[in-house]
């Protein structure tokens, strides 16, 4: 994951055999890890499958991430 701007990152995904264009679970995990470090908010991931916006909110002490899968 490489930061390209405020809340914007380029992200790449790899299986054991090759790079893949998108992985929803890895995107959610990355968004939550970044939110734990930087706080909740809007993130935008540039993936090989296209841009993926993710919203992270704090809900009752927990972080929750939502995205629309590509």
C-alpha cells in the first residue's frame, strides 16, 4: 500500500501464484488498520480493478468499514 494523497492509497493484491486485481477482505483489513492508526474517515484505494472508496466509522467503540465491491 502506497499513500498517494490525503486518504488516498494505491493497493496491490497477491495470491500465492500471481497478482490479482481486487480482494475485498484485504481492502477492509487495510482500511481498518489505517483507521486504527490515523482515525476513521473516507479512504480511496486505487486498485487494478479501479477506484474503491471505503468509509470507516467508529460505532460504540468499534471501527466499521463499508465498501461496494468492484
